């Protein structure tokens, strides 16, 4: 039986969500009180899910994102297996309640694209050739979105991979830079992304100076673009430190547990 | 998509060695494009159309224009929709069915170039604010895959948009009445997309199929007519150093100028 499609009443948008007149005030302060080159408050936890081989959770501003890794394990369906390396699979998905207006749980074109670029951002960090004929599955669930979810997702998923004990060349840290109200800013939140002039998400393996994800939309001169990249790299370095701390603190907790 | 045929090792090695010494298997320089052939207005039933041949890569783009509802957040603007089909006749690796991630990515890269450069004057495509606007459907149809579908598709899309004619109309009691004659689709910017492949730590432009199969990573940049970057996409399993990215941006600025002259005639 086909369920008739019911037209849902669109929620009247909250006036505070409307495009603000100014994203940056005269003292170079942003709407949430941040400086131009300041990250949002970040909280990272590693090993948060019992069933997954590796998992991690991040809160970056209002972003709340969970990542889980299963594998290396047998590939299903089997014909997808590769003879010389592991198959990396990735699903980036947003919960229906993660945004103001309910998002259909079916994968959107945006999610299909992001799943692909996130996979390609993480794959260079993994020694996939160590695990032929297996698959490593990465699941990223955005529970609440506030701009920059692909970057926060990568930062988290990289930790989940490390937590799963998969050999890696380096952690991947990701952060966006962009332009809002004519200023270059770090770690754009939702309003800055939507009302700003440009968004440059970037992921990097900081120890190897290897940029594994780079996207951009908006409008930047080449000189601005160069500055934006350097700003984003700076943000990634800060996140990298936080990633390592989070990873260590899990094992400190385990050690204390054992010694008790 | 079925996995592409494996490039024979000796050939892989040869392509890599050549690139290292600044040459390519088909005799091109590292930043040379293959021969570009462009035809426009080839599909009479479409409001606009173009076919681009980039060497053996062949992409057709058709533009259809319909009326529909605007997005609630921009009630005064027309709507742009880009879709890409990797048609099974174009390659043994393409399979029938709904667009896979490669097709979705291709469509979204082409979309981003047109959208972010504000190429179409969408605010001129409003019939009745909040109620009725024109929807521009850009359908990218890949006919033969021999590498670098992104640049060929972006070129075909721009050429087709520049070739698009809109019917004249009158508004009568909320209904559109078509009047004789056509006006060109209002276009204000000309985004051009260039794609780099990284092979043996060197950047090459316009990779053909075998170069794509052995490349480490891919970097696509779209620049508008003022030389500003409006879209970027990295792809592939490898990485780029920041120096390589900045070098690519500089090459892209020169190359897009050159290609724009080919796509935007007169």
C-alpha cells in the first residue's frame, strides 16, 4: 500500500536564524564572540561505542558527531574485495533531527558526495595494503549540525580508525577556513558558511604536510585563497593536538582501570 | 561501476617516467589540453545544447527550462539544477541504474562552478515572487569516457548555457502565455574548470583515461572571468602538498584564461 504523501507545514524560520546584518563587528569579533582565527570550543572522546572496533565523538561548537569503524573484516558482497588491499567504505549521514528543518533520512546527493570525499581524505592515512581482501567500514553520524560537519567528521573518524588499531601514517585533522564580511575566518559556523563569501574545507596529515581533502565554494582571489589555506592548516594543527590528547586519555583511563 | 581494466605495469611505469621528465605518452606537454572540439545548438528540442570533444572524451549537455516553485529562502530567484548521467554506452565500466557517487560528484562539481560564480542571473528568472520561477535544468550526458570528464562536462555546460534561448512570455492571470520570439538566457560570468592529476609528484592537466587510472590524486579548480577561484574539489586516494596546491592555482589562472577563449567565442 502506498502511503499518501502528506504535505508538512514548513516551520516558520526562527528570526534569530535569519541572515544577520553583520557577521563580524568593528572589533573583529564574530557573532559567537570568537576572534577571526579562533576555533570553536572542541571536546573529543575516544572509544565511546561498545560494539564498534573503534569509535570517537566530537563536539565542536554546536556540532555533535559520532564516528565508528568496523574492520578490517570480510567484505560483503564478496565481489567487492580487492586482491592487494583493503576496501575502504565510508558513510557520512545526517540525523533527521540534526538541522532546523527535518532532513529526510534517505541519503541526499550532498551526503553521497561527502561520503566519497571523506573516504578519499582518510584513505591516504591508512596502510590499506596490509589487509588485502578485507573491508574497513567507517560510519559518521551527524547528530547535530552547525557548519563544518565534514571536517569535524574527518577529525573524528580518523580517531575512530586509530582507536580500532588500524595502522596509519598519521592522524588526519580537518578544519575549514573561509571569508565572511570581507574577513578571512577560521572554523566557520553555520551562519558564516551560509551568509559568508567563501568556504574552504581542508584536511591534512600534519606530520607529512599532505593535504588529503580540499574543497572550496564561494569567491576568493588566489592571494586570499593562499591565506585561507594557511589559516585552515593552522586550525588543523590545533585540532591535531586535541586529537592526540583525546587518544592518549583513553589509554590513561584504561591503565588506571587495570592498576586498580 | 565495475572496476576499470588494470593498466599494464610496464605502461604504468612508462607513463610515470615520462611525466617525471616533463613528457606524456601522447606527446603533450604537462599542462597541454587535448584537442577541443565544440558544437552548440545541436539538439533542437532543448532550449540550449552543446557537445564537447576533448580528445576522445565526449560529453553532451542539454538545457531544459521549465517553471516551478522557488526555494522559500530565495523567493525572487530562479532555480539551477545540474544532473550528470554516466551513460552505459560511454564506457564498459558504466552501469545502468541511478547515478552512483561518481556521477553525483561530477554533477555537483559542475553545479558548484556555475552556482558559485553566479554565472546565471537567477534573479532575472523570477516570474511571480514566491510562486513561480524558471528552473534551469542542466543535464550532463557523458557519451564517451576517455578521462577528464569534469572539465569536458563543465565546458559543455557553460557552452550550452551560453547557447540557451528562453521563450518570450506574458503573464495573464497567473498563467504564462508564450509569445513568439526568444531571448538569450541571462549569463553574467564564465566559469572555467581545470583538472590536475598528480603522477610521480608532478602535476599534469587534462589527464586521459590511463593517466587517471594511475594518478595518485586529482585536483579540480574553477575560476571565473575575473581570475577568482570559485570552486575546488580534491579527489582520489592520494594527497597534495600545500606548495603543489598553490602551484596548481597559478597554473589554473593562466589555463582558464586560455580555455575561456575557446568556449566563449566572441
